[in-house]
């Protein structure tokens, strides 16, 4: 009996491992605020901002400019293979801190806690175009989007 129990357990495990990837779900209505990366240690948010080599990215991120002045607007687009979600964050080049706000568009949701915007539905997308606004009280500078 012990041998047949082991075989049965292994078969159940194989079935679970085969089915599990199909049952994994993301965030269909946008990334939670926990997706923000805190600039200070010992905060409740997780992770660190890590770049991926651009040649391995499955999408293209373009911005109409990388320089901003007080209250200026920059259009940012994501294009690529079909995707369902995104999380964009704006950071000042000189300080690395979050900067500005996003203009919410249909099917997007802003995360002002960290100058980010995310998807608000899980429909297939080929492109997303969003407008970022620089702070009105800022002297300006350079910005990058991640």
C-alpha cells in the first residue's frame, strides 16, 4: 500500500503542477499601491526598482520628451505584443524621487502615492498612451519613466 500511495501522491502532485500555472491571476483592475517602490528603507512596500536590458523587453516605452518645466505635460506610450496590464512610474533624473501626476484616461487608475498609473481592466491591449503632468511648483528638470 505504501508504494501505491506514493504513486498516487506523485500523480496528484503532477496534476496540480500542470494546472497551477493556468489558475494564476494578476491584478485585473490594476496594480495595488503596494507595487510602489518606497525610496526609504523599512517601509511596508516591497521590492527595488530594477532595470531590464532594453533588448529583452517585450514592449517599447516612448515619451514625447525627457525634460520638463513647471506644469508641462509629456505623452508616454507603451506598445508591443498583447499585454493586459501595466504600471508606469515617473522619476526625476537628478534625485531619483517620484515626481508629477498622471492624467487618468479610460481604463486607467492613478496611484498618486508614488507618481504612478496602472491599468484598470484586464482586457488585451496593444498600446496604451497616457499623459504625465509635471508639478506646477517645480523648477523643472529631466524625468524618466519606468
